[in-house]
C-alpha cells in the first residue's frame, strides 16, 4: 500500500469515529422521543430519519452540495461571517455521513427503548429518582445492546459510504478522499491491484462487523436490545 492509501485509511477511520460520536449524541435523545411518543408528528420525523435508506445517495449529496456550497444558504451564511463554506471539506463530509447514517443509529435505539421494563422506571420515579437519574442509571445500562449495535452499524456504514461523499466532498487527498473514493479512483486508473487490496480490506472488515452485530443480537433481546433474554 502506498502513502496515499494509508492516508485514506486514516482519514476514513477518523471520519467513522467523528460521525459515530456525533450520531450517538443526536440519535439517543431522538430515538428516546420517537420511542415514547405517538402521532403524526413522530411519523413524519421517523420518515425523515429513514429517508436515506431509500433515497439514492447522489440525491442527498446533490442537495447537501447545494446547501453547504458557496451559493447555498448555509454556505453563503458561513462565508458572510468570514468562514469557509463546507463543500469539499472534511467537516462537510462529516455532516453528510451523520445525515446518511442516521437511521442506522436511530432504529436500533428505538426498538431498544420500546422494550424497556416500564415497571422499573416507574418504581425508580416513585422512590424519588429524577428523570436524568433514571435515564443514566436505568435506561442507558439496560439499553447497552441497542447502543452497541447502533454504534457498530453507524461506524461500519460510514466507512462504506460513496455516493454522498463523492458528490459533496469530491476526491481531495488528505481532506475528502476516503477509502471508498480511493478504490474508485484506483479502478478508473486501472490500478486493480491497489483497488483489490483496499476492497478486500473493507470486505473483511464489513464481514467482521456483521458477525459482531449478529452475535450481539443473539446475546441481547430481539433486534439488539439492551434487555437480556
């Protein structure tokens, strides 16, 4: 592997780590709200969260490029404040990764939260435990299976993203050229040996992640929930 290949590996892992941390911070409260509420508003929010599952990545990437680029509302507003727009930047592909991988973080947590034993939460409230204390001492520990599955799937999905990253970030070495993009570049240059090495690495990693997820699903309740069988 060349120096550029290792640079792409490092950038990809960095993208996966940053995106997963942000996803968990966003997905935990969002999934909790969706799991505890009903109505047409939650249905709309769930549909928006799940939209990346059915929307072509290039469509999402196109709109993000428009919004975050210099002519878009967000990009233009940033430039008016003396900041750089987010198109073709690492920060931009982090935002794209968070949006595109959001359903992989939210869905396991929703199912985990829905199957929590309400009786234990009510008992803790009766004994005087406040909402925050119940959440951190009961909800989070009992939902550890869902949290592990959400984090694992989010990280793995981020590593394999292509279309949305290519549309918004292009292929800038050291900035936006992640592994999936570099494999495409190697293939276009007919460097099949380098492309094959990187592709095999991602294949092995993805298979390992899936084995880990299925193992967690067997260990915890159905769908990777936090309450053990």
